[in-house]
């Protein structure tokens, strides 16, 4: 994971909204889809970009896939931004 992939993932408002949802904790892909007026395939694409950027982790449990924030990557990005205020 590099900053380039993370910033690309963060550039999309839908992906930022998904991250906001995941602040509340782990969610299944289906639960995430319910919050949007988009197809499941579209949300799945956004989730793949977030996962590939390291911003979310996924875990399969039975027939469901659950997503959660990868806080270590989020913290790394925040630390990098904080360096501009020092």
C-alpha cells in the first residue's frame, strides 16, 4: 500500500462515505449496499478499491463478507498530514 493508492481511493465521495459508515464498526457488504442507491456490483467495486488501497480489511464468514476500517493505514495517513502543522 502506498499513499498514491490511498489518495486515489479517497478521491471518490462514495468511497469516503463507505469509510464513514465503517467508523461505526464492521459491516457486511449487504449492509453497506443498503445505504446507497447503487447496485451491489458497484459497491463491491468501491470496496475492492478501498481494500486494495489498504484502507479496509475484509473477512469472509460463511456466505458473507465483512468489512472494517484498517486503522493502521488511516493513522499513517493522518500522521503524514499532521506533519504539515508542525
